[in-house]
């Protein structure tokens, strides 16, 4: 029985190990969330007790009503109407780029 000399086996084994480790490393690659209009914030520790569905959405302000605190936005291709305390949204104006942080809870 003829054996392969050790110096020739080492590069072969290293190459084999490299190819075997490639798929394992690729499985742990972070996902690209830039392609999603919604960003899940639950893993960042920013959730409060009882909150569900917490996420962030980039939005463009389309109109504001400082008297009532309502702000119309376009977010993810949808027209939304959101409400804030009037003092908190007083500086917003049409065309502003904002991020909405949304969540809900059940009583």
C-alpha cells in the first residue's frame, strides 16, 4: 500500500477545510435590512413591557395640522395619518424625512 507523502497532504487538507468552513461562515452573515422599509427594533432592547410589533418606518411628511397634532405621511408606499402632541410636531413641515417608531399593546 502506497501512502501520499505528508508534505502533499497538508495543502490538500487545508483546502478541504477551507471549502468545508465556507458554508458555515455564510450562514452566519448578517441580513441586509436596507432593502426593507420596516426595521425590527425588538432585538435592540428598545421594547417596553407589553409592546408588540415594534418597528421603525422611514416616512415623508405630506401635511401637518399643528392645532390637532395630526401628521399625514407617506411610508412604505402607504398614506398614513398619525397623531402627536401638538407641541411635539410643531416643527414638522411637508417634505420632511422622518422615522416613525410604531408599536401596539393590548389592554
